[in-house]
């Protein structure tokens, strides 16, 4: 069951943040397909306003299923999913750009489909394109862009709708290590400027730890939460220096938890 009540204070169940600020809550949410396959067992989690929650785990552990349910792209089989915002954006692993549209036209597309007037969507697109550093490329077609630049276009398109909650399904997985690290920094810069909450799926332990205020370690067979770890040195709005040693220890802990599930 999915509901969208007005925000209200409450006592947070295990694995959740303060519900007064929660954008979305999973309350014993399950997903079972028609063939009987149980993709996700009872799942408790919430994402607060301005919080990045990383989900990391092996293939088949239900990560994508979880955020598809969060975004309303897949139904809930059991439990309750409470969504307190309809301002959502979804960023896929593939940038999903239209080949015949230039950067500006791709960035404006979602707003155009939502019926936003031309002047408003143009202003939002201009701001977003500048924010991701592509001001000199707004007339370029996707085939003229690198993989990292295409993903920046995808991020710019997502933030033009002023989302309160971003769903991100391994958006940097296909990028080389250097570009991937650069895109993580770009994402954090956008987060500082726009203040959205995010559910970020990744197979990369270092990426999960670098981006997440909390790291949800998932296990497969069947899909479930193995542990939720509060970051010892999370991203901050003022971009304060972070404790690299503590983050490295957290990455080792996540690695050991995932190794134990094999």
C-alpha cells in the first residue's frame, strides 16, 4: 500500500530517520512477483529531507526494486510505503538522452512534458546547465559529448524539476574511475545547492561511503537489509573536510559485511 499523508511527527522505527523530516518511509515493505519470487523481504527504511542514503549490495539483492517502488514504478506487495512528496526525479544508469535533441533541449524535456511554460523551463534549464558546467555545450548533440558529460546532462535535466527526492540507480557505473569520482563531486555540489534527499544505488563500496549520510548494506537470497551504517564523516552543506581514515574504516566494514553474505 502506498500513501501520501502530510508530514507529521512520530517515533522512528529501526532503520529510519526522524519522521518529522522523512520524505519517504518503507514500513515492512515487501515485493513478491507473480511467479512467487520474493525480491524484497520486509523492509524498513526512511529518507529524510536533504539526506543521501546509499544502497549497496550484490546483484539480485533488490536495490533497484526498492527505488522503483519508492518512485511508484513498481507496486508494493506488502507493508506500507509512505511518500510525503510528489517532487521526484529518477536518474538511470544510462543517461537516456534523445539523440536528435541538443543539451538544452534534453534538459528542458521533462519540464516541457509536464506543461511548464517556455520561459520558466528555459530559465531553469539555463541555471541547471551552468550548475553542471556545460554552459559552452548547450547546443551540442549527445554524440558530441563524453560519457561523463552525458551524465551531467541527465543530472541537469533531473534538477530542473526542483525535486525534493532523487532516485539514482547506479548512474555512474559505466564511467571510468576518474570520471566517476568527478561525478560524485558534481552530485555533492548539486546537493549542496539544491538540498534534495536521495536514494543512491551503487555496487561500489567506496562510492556508497563517499556519498551517503547512511549506508544501507543489502543482502540477497532473499533481498533484505543486512545493516544500516551511519557515516562517521558525512557530506556537509559547507563542504567541510572529512575524516578519510574513518571513511576508510567504514568501507572496510561494508566490505566485510558483503563478503559474509557470499
